[in-house]
C-alpha cells in the first residue's frame, strides 16, 4: 500500500490521515483534542523536519476537522506559524505558501473583517475561514444546490468527464492555472439593512441601488453574511461567478456554487 493518500488529485500522508480517522471513529469524539494532536505529530518520518507532504496533511486536518482550541493552537505552533498575524501574513501563508495561488487576486478589507468578527460570539476566525475557503476552492466539488462548482464548469467547458486519475489531474492543473490568471476572491460585505428585509424582491431592489458602490452579486440561495463568511468568486476565463460559504459556527460543511454567465 502506498505511503500516500490522494484526495482530489492532491497527495497527503496516509498514516497521518488514517490515524486521525480511526481515532475519531473509535472514541466517537467530534473534536481533535490536544492529546490526539500530540499523538499524530510523531508520525512524521523525521520529527525534526516536517516534509511538505506531511505539512499539507496537517493543514488538511486543520481545515477539515473540528479542533479544540488548545489542540489547534499547539499544532500551529509546531508548524512554526506565528500566533499573531497581520492580514497580509495570513494571506501569504494560506493562499501563496499552502496552495501556490500567488496570482489569485484578493479583495478582503481589514475593517470589514473586524466588523464581521463581531457577528457571532466565539465564531470561526477569519484566517481559518479563509483557509477553509481556499482549500474548498482548490479541491472541493460539493454543491447542495443545482448550480455549478468551478470544477463542474471546467468539466463542461473542456469536456473532462471521465473519473480516472489522469482526468482528475487535468482538472486540478486547469483549475490551478485559471485561479492564478484573472480570478478574484472578494469577501462579501455585511449589509444589515438588507438582512432585515424578508421580501426577496425588496432585497434585489436594494442591491440594485448599491450596484455602483458594491462590486459583487449576492448568493442565489440568499444565504446571510450573518451566518456565513461568504467569499464572492469570479473566474474570468470561464466567465464564472459564484460563492464559497463557510459557516461561522462550523456546523454546516463548507460548500461552493455558482454559474457561467
């Protein structure tokens, strides 16, 4: 059996991922504890130097599972992450170093982030929401709506419909290339006035009056910024727009959907 586990064409350390899976199922505990975190770090081949594949595996666990705060903080310290980061440092660590998307344009807004942090007490911090969003953008394919994910749009446009490893690799390479050339992610602003409107038509009319000031389109399913960190995505070469939704309370799994226009 291979030492690696491939998920959506990306290679991870099999032993690290499977140890956590088995432990969580055995203990029926939904959170990764400090004890478990301290058990998985020695699984690296050389504890003195964590390889890129091993580090990628730990980041996969951080963005996929729920962690007790103490456990997450401890592991991030072992990965030599600074405990306090500026927005620019977080973006560079997540978008560039973890996912290699140095050409992806980001419009996030530090004041907007701080305002949204206050929407949910003890909610998911922005840096972790961004990490989840970029991971889901890079390798996620699930959509609970009839609308398209970026991968589905690529499949349709480039006719990559087979489910074999070669096709998955082609999808990964095409998506990575498109994200690095003319694609943009913008944090959707919170508009409290719109949240108070129950009539969808009233919301649409309100957004139309802001079209010159707010360069975004709100989700088709009308999810609220109060409930989700919502990232508005445009992929220029696909003529694609959509949304990446990260639940502020980490109850609903991340998802992404959109459409070609």
